[in-house]
C-alpha cells in the first residue's frame, strides 16, 4: 500500500491507496482543493467538515448533470460514471478516517 499526502484548503490529509494509484489520488485531491475556496466561502468558514460536505455536493451535482446527459452526445458512459462514483466514495471514506498523530 502507498500513502499520499493531499493538501485540501489549508489542511493536509494522509491517505493510503493501492500501489500505482498515487497519481490518480493526487489528481482527485487537486479537484477537491480547486473547489475549497468557493465551498469555504459558502460555508461561512465555519468548519472544515462543512466545507468538505459542500465540495462533495458540488461534485455530486456535476456527476448528476453528467449522468443526465444523453448518451449519444459523446459524453461519458453510465458504466464510467458508476466507476467514478465508486472511486469518489472510496476516497471520501478514506478522508473521513482519523489520521494517527505522530
């Protein structure tokens, strides 16, 4: 197992993943980080948990819009979107686990 440190907003998260998945995990972490400022403003800067929830809702909204596109328009297939949703859920589960203090 590999470990990747993601910086989302002003917080660092150590996340384990299968060997070879590090680049993909960093890419997904960057997606979260790009939405952090907007979600943090929307949450009123109250806490990181609420901000992360708003990021998850933003991504879920994007996924919902993609799922509702007609398949014939060259958009992603339903199977691809299902795999993507599964991976995002796995990452969300990993981010929710407490990090052991050093």
